[in-house]
C-alpha cells in the first residue's frame, strides 16, 4: 500500500482517508525508530507528527518519491538529528557522528519459543553493537527493510549494510554458541527458530 502509485496519486490530490491509512500503517515502526534516537516517546511522537504535517503540506510532490517508506524513515532520522542538535544534547551534524542509537526489542513469535534468558542475551549483544551496526540490524530484522532501503536511510552503500549485518549476526551467534555449550539444552526446534529470528 505504501508505495502503490495510485495511493500516492490520491494523497497528492488531497485524499485524507488514504493519508490517514498511510499514517496508521507506518506510524508505529517510525515511532520505534524515533525513540531509538531520542529515548523519549513524547518527543519522538512530535517528530513523527512534524514529518506527516510536512508530507501533507507538500503532498503534490508525493508522486515523485520513488520509495515512500524509505523517505519516511529518512525524514524521521533527519527530524531526530535536528531535534538533538537544537536541544544541544548531541553535537552532531550527520548520522556519522551519532553514537547513541538504542535497540528496542519488539514482541514476536520467537518470544514464545526461545527461552527468555536467551532472548535477553541476544538483546544485550545487539545493544552493545556499534551504533550504525545496531541501526542496520534494527532496520533489517525488526522493520524488515531491504538492503537498498537501509542503505538509503543510513546514507551508506549496500555492501556496508551487508557488512554491518554480517558483523551483528556473527556476534549474536558467537554468544549463542557459548550459551549452547554452557547449558547443552537447546533443542533443534529452538535452534531453527532462533536462526530464523537472526537471519
């Protein structure tokens, strides 16, 4: 729905119902992304709101946006960085200088299958990853974005995105291997599920 040319055309012509649907479909994941930067839900909601206000104000340009989902994430990222600059909490100009991206776990089917202790260890490893690595992992594994979309959002090459994900997965699997050796209780079913979560 997000990048459907008809949807974009209708919003560009002022279809408020389609615009509300766009907000409903995307606002939750954009909010999580914004909170990962700002650590403050209220401020994150303001950033998201500002992004959608600007999109509505410039709705006539919507049809020229090739990938609206990427565009929304980029707009939110820029809004967060702008807020941090204005607040004086971070002396940053670009994403390259941002060093405090926070990983926010979300509930999924793996929560019912994987032991809580194991999940907590995975989340702990992810949170210790370098900021850009953590961001790439979040966008790929939590938001389900493609490498090209992640590259556009982060302003890097697809190869760099791949390197970040390989590094993240290597660190997670190393941690899990240590745990598996330590407790020797992991069933093949749990292993398969966990690998699908990571990959």
